[in-house]
């Protein structure tokens, strides 16, 4: 340990004595690590945002039964589009099946205009849901009240608005108990959901929630529904998914050899699909950026060879005074690793700054992970060790007499 500290001190003195050359030497490492950390931070932020979106739509423990499946190919998507609609009868069949199914919420979605007096908002997401929504939803009503079970059962023309819709339609006015036009139908506002903000540049506050009965009066009953199913226990999600699949197959009278003509998917299913699509792209992107580390390592090796040549007499003097090959090897390696790691630290700080700057001026989020800090510094230390090995061995093999004779 004492030898390492002494070698590191000598290395830092050499770096400080040649500040400009040292900075130019590690410039490649700085650029490489800055790029890697920025890319990794943005990728982690993007992954976390996608996960939040998926889990906010489905729920961490719930899963969905829908007309189509998560498809990777156009052929799979076209085949799934021919499946029959999911109906309220099938929601009832899932509830009746029991087993490990706790609740089933049926939902229809559409896009329409929301209007109050002279203010009109186009393409608002309208969700028609059953009373199980109150059990599944992670959204909190900030003003007013939730829709009651009686209002759900009766299909009353009442609505809960997203924060953005309420703000844009009413401004400073109180939206509660006001009547708005939603896709041509009059509905009464009973609540406003707390502000969620935007994810990937898409607002999460532009929606209206109404009872499914009221939704079907406006958009008809021929639209396929989406069923969100909650298991009796989070640990039984996989078993509940199997129960839902069996119940759907029985209700649709599918024979054992017939494939499913519906989709059953949890949030993990969609996350796995997302990872399959993006993991290869992200790996190639990070790999291409990492190539600059090789260039930085070659620069370090070249400078260290030059340093060994310049300090030939110094090395010869140290050897003549009793320094062993191992001491010389360790000194040069420590200097190379210290130099490279110094560039890695600067690059890590700059990388976080670049990532945060990009997230401030674009919808791309950035997340700083502790492991990425360790990765950035560790990789540069390894680069310094690998590319400093040859110059260190060359210095260690110098003959002290020949070295002292050199001018």
C-alpha cells in the first residue's frame, strides 16, 4: 500500500509538471467517457420513463386481456387484428371464473373533443371504465370526488378530468359541477385528477374518465374493450393470468388445438417487448461510442512511450540506486492508470452535465446511476492499465548503464 501511494504521488507530480500535455493526453478519454456516461444516463432515463408509463397504464401487479397481442412482426399484428372483440360478457366470465382473480375492470378508449363555452380541446383521450376503476387506479382526485359505484352502474353522465384538460378549459374558474360537452355529449364534472406532468414530451394530463355505460351511449357498443385484471395476491399474478386465459378459451369455445384469439399481457410483457426492440440498438450505440476509448488508450500508450524515452536517465539512476524492475514497472503503470482515471473522472462529471442539459432542452429524461459512475472510472482505469503495460515493461527492461549513458 505504501508503494502504491508513493508511486501515485510521483505520477501526480509528473502530471502536474506537464499539465497541458497531460490534459491533451487524456482528452480522448474525456470525450469517450463523457459520451458513454451521457448515453447511459439518457438510456436509463428513457427505460425508467417507459416503465413508469406502462405500469401507470396497467399497474405493477395487474394484467390486461385485450383483442390483440403484443406483436413483434407485421404478420403477427395483422393476424391479431382479425380477432373478435372483447366484450362485457367476457369480463363477467372472468369475474365468475374466480380462482385467483380478484377484480376485472372493463375499459373503452376513444378520442374526442372537450368543450366548455368558447373553449374547445381536440383529440382528448376519453376513457370509459367500470366501477373496478376505483380499485385499480393509482391516480388521485385532487379536487372534487371520485365517481361513485352507483354512478358507474347507472352509466351517469359524469366525468373526472385530467389536470391539463381542467386547466385549459376552465382556467381560474372552478370546474366542479360544471357541464361540459365531451364528444358531443353533455357530462357533469365531479372531480379533477392531480397533475402528473409529461413523460417523453407527452402530457399525462389530457384525458377524461367517464362510466363505461355513458361511454357506450356516445361511441356505441361494438368497440372492443380492454380488461384489466387484478390477482388476489401480487405473487399469484402468473397463476391469475393462466386462469384468465382458461376462462377466455372456455367462453369462446376454443378447442385444445386452437390458438388464442385474444391477448393476455402484464406490464412485464410489454417491458420485455420494449427491451427486445431497443436492447440491441442501445448496445450498438454504446459500443460505437466506446470505440473512442481505444483511441484514447492508444494516445496514452504513445505519450507514456515518449515519457519513458525522456526519463531514460532518471530510470537508469533509480536502477543504479537499487530500484528493481518491479518498482519501475509499478511506477509507470501507476502513472498511466492515474492519468487515464483522471480523464475518466472529468469525463464522468461532464457526461452527467451533458445528459442533464439534454434532458432540460428535450423530452428525453436522464437518470444518474451509481453503477455508471463506477463503470466510467473503472473502464478508464483498465484502459490506463492495459495501454500502459507495454511502456512500463519497456522501461523496466532498460539496462541502467546504457540508460545513464544516454543524453
